[in-house]
């Protein structure tokens, strides 16, 4: 989108440099990324940034004004966790990068969630990509690494001893995001613990470290709570729904409260029209909408071309939305003259002592397929996968 930087990057790019990015990541954190990294960042204008900022700040303001009793309706009865908080600690907002009828580049809200993402990894990726391509430093407008880690630590660790704070996941070593867990440990001094290893005594939780039981006072939660019931043979001492003496970062209830559930409630020129399936008007053309389950992760269950026959078979229509289709614009030229599409995720951290969340970093996903998921791309495709955006004139 910024011809100057696109031309410069494509001229400087080589497959050796791409390999160097991957090697430096492994060297700096001891892990390889289990997900595909795009060969290229994307370059977005400051004008586009203003649109992103306007939309995201409007969305956050609308969320703050939503009554708690309204948000709590999103929580399934069997997923309610005690000791809810007044606000979430994280918000991720995803925008597709599109064009309007006049060819202007605009963001379109895809989804949002009160759940942490790759806060650790994205900072390392920025560090490495700017090291391999030094000209990117003139576009870098992010927090210095030490200040970034300090802010992340304020939210996740707070005033606790890091020893008493854990990153919680189910079988963390098997997750694609394991590299982010390792970096979080490195940056914050906390341990990653599998849910199956948690010990419970009364209302207290513990994990084992060096042969001793260590009390857990805070949990940086990375478990997708509503997916636990789908894991066969899962045995744990601790159930999320139990009342325990622990502070959640962020509380599991927010996973449901800020989700596709609120999309029909949001209003903005960059928020596509959405309806609960149970409320879908008869006069709206179904072919203009995408069917999405309320609570799914990584695009699972999304139907790009729903039919009336498919909808008629759905009994729990209140657990689905129809969202107006968004067409991603092929704007990002690769070295072969082909174009990728992209969406950008803005990652906010929310210190409970602050009035508003703070944008810490962005994450970009690039694709040449109909859905922004690497699995849908051709095996030899380039300019696809995880990346980040730089903003300039």
C-alpha cells in the first residue's frame, strides 16, 4: 500500500533472509515457530491507521457502555466461572483490509475477543524482522522492548511474585503457540503449567517446581475454556467453575462476553452489519452473509456460503450469527507479481488501574485463499502466514 516501502522490501528480499529470520527467532528464544511466518510485513498508510484507530476506539467505548447484565447473557450456563472482574485484561480486534466502492482502502471488523494473543512472540518478530531489514527501523513506532515488557508485566504479574503467577494451558508443548509461552516465561519470569498438573487443596491451587508445591495466586489464562469438554480422557484436579483463591488474567467469562456475541450490538461505518441467526430479517439476502458459530476459535465452523437448508437444520440459532460478507482486497504484491490479502489484529492490554486499554502491538495474517488460514493456501504459496504491519507516509 506504500509503493516506496513495498518496492524497497521486494528488492531487498531473498529466501536466505527469510531463512535468517527463522534462524534468529530460534536462536533468541530456543524455539521454532510452529506456525508459518510470512516472508513479508505489510506497509499501511497513516491515513489507514487513523481509520483503524477510530474504529477500535469506538468499539472499546461501546463495550464500556454495555451493561454487565447484558454481557453476562453471553456466558453459557455450564461455563460460568466465579469471581468475575469489572473489565478484561486483554482485547484483540481483527480487521480485514478491504476497499470500498471508490477504491479507498478501509478496515472492516471481522471479530474481536477478550483473550490474549501472541504478545510475547510479536515483539520478538518485530525485533528480528527489523534486524534483518534495517530500513524498517525508520517505520518502527512501537514501545522500546524494556518498556513493552514492563507494561505486560504490570498487567499479567502485577504486584505478585512471578513464582506465584503461571501461564495456564492444556498440553502447552503441543500447542502451535508454544513459542509465545516460552517467550512469556523469558520476559516475565513466570512458569507455563499444564492444567493437568495443577494441584488443589481446599480453595488453593498449586503447581510443582523443583520438587516443592508452589502456591498459585494469579493465572495468565491461555486455555480455551469451552473446548475442554471436547478433549477425551482429560483428567484434572481443578475445574474452572470451582470457587478458588486465584486472580484470573484475563477472567474466562470475558472470552464469551467480548466475542461474536456483541457484533450485532456494535455500530460503526467499519463494522459490517451482523444479526443473531434467530433474529435474521427475511428481507436480507442470505447470500450476502457469512454464518459463524458464536464460540469457535481459529475460524472453525465458519460457513462462507450458508443456504436456507443449512440454517433450517440448526436448532440453537441463538448460538450463531450472520455477518455481512467482507471482501479482502489483494493489495500486497509479492516478488512474483502476485498479490496477497491480509487482516490485522490490534492487541490491547488493559491495566485495571487505567481507564482504557492500551494498544501494545499488532499481528497480521496474510493469505492468498478465501479464508485467512494458511491451511487453505497452496503449498508453494509465498507472502502467506503470520506477520506484522508497519505504518508510514
